[in-house]
């Protein structure tokens, strides 16, 4: 699992990882009207319901998934589906109300959807992060008024970074609903995806078996 001192290099590795050719990937759900996707590892683009771009038409939006139409075929995409999955279980995440089974990517990293206020993004499981860590960009998309939080300074590989310490009343990790989660919001767009740290993981039981990680609600 990554440590805070390796956050910058880790995020650069994540950003450069390839997607499956020709497959749209859901990066974020922005409320009930818009979603951000990528195609063939290209630059993210945002669509409103009914809009089309690069051959992808956005049909419907749910909290952590969307329905798209590509070449006349409709497909449901979950957050992060078809990205960072092992060859043995491509795109597979098993989820129930009480728990979820995640599959590691080729580097041993685990990813899960993070949903707040009906908006979501795929996040990285990071035991080296003391809290749920969000960029200001993601926080705004999720309707978090982070400016009302306590202002702090974090020391990262990029140098001192302004941040805010907040509490999120409700957070959903895949199908698991959690309440009263402490979070840190960094100014700007870093990290490029949420880091699911210990203020979330302390509320969960984690069982690792080979390339799978089982998360279940502790209390």
C-alpha cells in the first residue's frame, strides 16, 4: 500500500495507466445531470444526459453508474469499470449491501467507487493516508463546502500544500454506507482521484486473499 511520501509518484503512475482499447470508462458522476468519461486513455470529457462526444452518447445517470450508447449498443458502466483490473477478473467487483470484494490491478492497487451527495468518483484504497483525501475539484463536484472546514498545511512531495479538514456526513464506498467520515480536501486538482484512507478503512473489516480484498462494514 502506498505511503504519503509516495503520493505524487503513485498518482503519476495511475494517470499513465492504460485503459482497454475502445472502451469508455466512467471517471465521475456529477449529480444527476452530468458525468465525466474517458475513451482509449484520452483526456477526460464531460457529457450531459443525452449529449454525444467521440462516438459515446450518455443515456442515463445513476449514483455510481451510467448507461451509454456506443455504435448503437447500450452498456452500463460503473465507476472505474474496465480500468486497473487483473487479467483473471477483468472489470469484476462483487458488491452487496454489507460488503464488497475488490480485485487488484497489476501493481497490487485496489480501487472502489466513492459517492457523496449523489456524485461519485473512483478512488484508491490507501492505508498510508490517515483520512479520506479529496482534491478541491472533486469536493466541489460532490457538493462539499470545504471552505468552512479548518484550514491546515500539508507537506507533500510537491512541497507545502493548503488543505481543509472537514467532516462528511455520509459517504458510500461501493455499496457500503458510512456516516461521519473525517476528510481532508487539498486545494487544486491533486490528487487526481480520491484516496480512501483510514477514516474510512477504520470503519471496515479488510480481508486480503491473493489479488482480492474484501471490505465489510464493522459497525
